[in-house]
């Protein structure tokens, strides 16, 4: 279709099945913060879509939601997402890297299939349900994982190159900087999230001791 831009009204909570499927001229979409779930095939075949930001309240990305979005070069997945469906980002052939945030538990079969230019994937410690061939094998692809995590075991079994996410890299961006300090402050304040990259003193808790250790790590370089 000729639809190029979409602004969805604030208050919508669910983008339904095949809502914008086949809108090949669509280049941008503003998904409001009220959305909590994106249904199967919602943006399937939107081959002109260049970037997408998944709002912070979204917890569920359905099957084939962004399948065939061949121009997509940037995906910002909310840390509240727990479920990424089968074929969700399959055929996103322009995508070179993806950060799957801590909190994602389930990634469906072929979720990133046929992403021929995908060379950098950050897999969180929380991802414990990786269903079959999530990624198409590419000898140039590196999967960044927390050492000892299920994601590391998965990547090794599937034959991918593996590199480790450093303790203190709380944002999983492969850089330890002030943004990690800010994130760790939030974690110590609410106490709801616990994962290895944030547990710098390795005592099983995320608290002020970890914050002090991260500050020292940042100072010492």
C-alpha cells in the first residue's frame, strides 16, 4: 500500500493480528507507551520500515510480527518484553545487530531466521527458552552471552562464535560507562531484578556494594 507513516493513538493496548501486514511503503511508526502486546503478523511484510522502538510496557511480541521487514536496520526492544514469537524478525535482511534485553525469557523458533547480515547478537542471561534454530547460522555472527548462562550453552551447541558480556555491563551494550551506573542505581532501588552482570561482588544480591564496585571499576578503567 501507499501508507508511509502511522501515528497510533495513546490508550491503545494491543496491536492486532495482521494490523499493518503488507504495508510495504510504511517507513515509520510511532507506537504509543500504552501498548502492551503486539500480535502475530502485525507488521509482516512492511519492507520499507527502517526502524522500530518497542515501548517499555510491551511484554509480548507475537509470531511473524516483523517478518519480511527487509529494510529494518534498528530494533529497540523494551526490557519488559518477556516473549518473542517464532519468525518474529525473520527475513530482516538489513539488520546487522540486535540487543535482546535482560528480561526476555522465550525466543521462538526461527525468530531471526534469514537475517543474512546479522553479525552481532546480545543474548541475556534470562533467555532460558530458546526454541530450536532461533538464528540462521553464519560463521561471522558473534553471540554475546553471560558466562555460564543457558544462552552460552545454546550458542556453543549451535556452533556460533561466543564472546562474553563483562560483569558491570548492565545495559548489555559492550561498554561500561555512566549509563551502567544509572541503571544499577535503579536496580538497587527497586530490588526486582537480579542478574550476573549487575552482581559485581558475586554475593547473590544487587545492592550498594555492587554500586560501589562498579564505580571503582569505572574509575580504574
